[in-house]
C-alpha cells in the first residue's frame, strides 16, 4: 500500500504528468506570440496547441483529461492545471474576445467555444472564396498562366 501511495505522488509530480507545474509556468506568461483577434484562429489555435503540448497541458483542451469530481483526490491538481491553462488562453486572446469567455470555468469549454465561433466565420469566408473562384475565367490566358 505504501508503494502505491509513493507512485501516485511521483505521478503527480513527474514531468510527464499534465498536473506537473514547471517553476517557470505561471499565469502571467504569454505562451504564443500572436493574440487571437478573430481573423487568425487557425494559426493561433495551432500555435496554442503546440505550446500546450510542449508543456504537457494539451489534455486540458483536447477532451482527454476530463474534470474529476470534487471528491476525487486529483481534483485539486486538475483544478490548478485547468486554471493555469485558462489564464494562458485568456492572456492570448484579444480583450474584446476575452470578455465573452471570461466566466467559462474550463479550458475545454473555452477551446470548444472559440472553435465553434471560428467555424461559423469559416462558413462565410469559404462562401466568399468560392464566389471569387467562380468569377475567374481563362479567357486568352494559356493554361499555365491561368
């Protein structure tokens, strides 16, 4: 039994655990170079996912690390990690967008909300691009030039 408790503690403190906090990980640090401004979702989300993956925190936004019940002994560790990721997300989003997600409790909720908003915007952008494509005509151009 004692061995099991030690393994449990090592798992939480080990660098491979999503609950592990490196000493330089704090809420005031920006982990991506560009903030989400509404027009750059795809590049921002890719950069954010890569940053979170490098910090072993991707599980907080990809749905693979679900919120444990408050009675679960891992809840405090999950809550601390989730709060850190929420801070990082908010720090990397334009204030006009951040206001709308400020009261969401989990990083996963924020991530899914931002993806849903972007998807809606993509539908309009795709429609505009298709309209532009349909206006192009070969005319007198060679196939290569066209």
